[in-house]
C-alpha cells in the first residue's frame, strides 16, 4: 500500500530488496514529509514568534497551523493544550518534572505498569530520588493483559497519577485506556497515556478516552525525528511550572523577577523545531489522506497473517497474545539467540529489532534477556511477511 510514496523502500541491502520490519522503532518517511522539510528550508525559513518580517510571520503561521493540525488529529479541546517537545521521552520527562513539582510530595504514589518503556519508568524513578514518591506497578497475565483487579487494589488515598502505555512496544497489547482512566479518576488520581505506539496506528481521541495527558513522537508516525507532542488538560498545565527556562517561554524578564508566557509557550523554551512541527502536520495530512481505519485494518491483517505463519515454525514462541493487539510481534526461537537471528535476517535484507526493547522489567517478567521483534506499518505487504517467515525457517534450519 502506497509503497512508492517512500523512496527508501526501493533500496537494496546486501543485494536483497529491503524488508523493513522495524517500524515500532521508527517509520520511514513519505515524500510529502521530506518535501515539506525541504520546502520550508528553501522558501520560508526564519525564526518564529519573534520577527515582524514577512518570513518570520509565515514560518510562525505554519508552526501554529501545525499545532492546530495536531489538536484536530487527537481531538483536544484547544491548541493551548498541545505542547511541542522533542518526542515522547521529553514529553514524559516534562510531566514527571513539572507535574511532580506542582502535585507530588514525599509519600505520594504513582502507578505504572509492568510493560512500560524505560521512558515511562526512569523519569519517575528520578522523581522518586528527588521527592520520595512511591511507585506501584500493575502486573499482567501471561498473555500480556494488565490485571485490572490487581490495578484496583494498588490505589490508596496517596495515589495521585497513573501512567500507562496505550500500546506496548513489545507485546502489542492495546491497553483499555478509557477504562483504566475512569478507574483512576474514580480514585481521584490523574491519568497519562503514553501514545508512542498507538497514535501512529489508529484514531486516538483524548476527550473520548478521558486522559489528562497523552505523549507521542513524530518519527514513529511517518514524521521527522526531533519533534513530538505532549497533550495536557489546560487545568493541569496551568498549575504546572515551566520545565526549562529561556527564550519563547517568558512574558517579561528582569534580574529581579520573570513572568512566564501563557500556555502552551510556557513549556516551550528556546527556538522550537518549527520545521519539524510543519513536517509533522504533513505526516498527519498523509495519514488522514489514507485514513486511519484503512491503515489500522491493513496492519491488523498483516499481524494476523504473520502470527499464523510464524506459529507454524517449531520452537518459535510469541510474547504477547492479548485479544486486543496491535501490529507488533515479539518472539524467540528455541536454541537461537535473538541477536544471531537479527544478524542473519539482516544479511537477507530484513530489518527487525532485537534486544530488550527498552523494557527490561518486562523482559524480567517474561523470563528472558531479549527478544526479536517484527513491527508493521502501512507500507508493509503480505509478500514481505512471506519473505520474513521463509527467512526464519531458513535460519532455524541452519541451527
Ligand atoms: N514509549 C513507548 C511505548 C515507545 O515505544 C517509545 C519508543 O520506542 C518511547 C516511549 C520513546 O519514544 P522516543 O524515543 O521517540 O522518545
């Protein structure tokens, strides 16, 4: 589907056609996105928000139009709730730091899940070091479903915030965010969904889900690297202090006292990645041009097809068998180290990811040091799945 929009997919690796199955790490970029980057540098480049001159105003308009584009994409109530960051990791660090300053005291509790990416663990541990907060962890069953009864039991009068991945980057589990969020709210806690692996794949509506925060990265959704989003409800963002200081985020500076800009600029110190924001808007246009339900149906079809084929391979174990699962398959083959598997597939032109996938606590839970992972995007095909599965069989025969 739409493969010719992605020039890189036509290249060869070691003389073999590239089969790119590392999309959960980052997706390839369509011409529309690369063209948007080039066009801005060629035609419109100027620093935003500061200039009275024509180019600066045009660049500012593009940057703010991108914010509105993102708002509509995730159905936020207003653009003041859309903060541009470097990506999911920075968005999560921003919340940990700033929400932590505003709302958390020693002994307050934050709930995470066992399947979180390190980006949604380490910032909270750093906050624990600074403030003495307590972290609680939602367990899961062997299929990769979060244990909702155990989740309910984790709440106490000190629970302030719950932070859970919408989709696990390892297991592919689509967590029941609306339900988890409603439970958090019924206990008076706020809720953050890490949307790094959901926003690229299906429609995410922050108001329908009810979340207080949502984080995601441009580069995982056909957009450029270095730009991401933090959505936060105005009421909370208003109460949270700035995360970094500098230009753009101030109203008035004197050596005695500085006043801060309104939302969302309070959280955007320094020259923003205005080329990235505009290219992210191009990526969103691209996705919506194809339609998210069409992309999602295609990827789910590949997921089921690949799962069926892979389960025919003796000794192959798939991690994550949740009923609600997105386009990620993590696996190991008995007797073959995942790194060897990845290296041999690479020689056949097939790019997959191997290792701990930035989720070591989850690796511990699954009783393994690492896994191989194939992950799908809109441009992958059944023929690529066939090539991949044949390669797995070939590697298995070699061992
Ligand atoms: N959260 C999840 C679920 C992820 O899959 C990733 C990236 O793999 C991240 C957070 C971090 O995203 P980034 O590296 O773009 O900041």
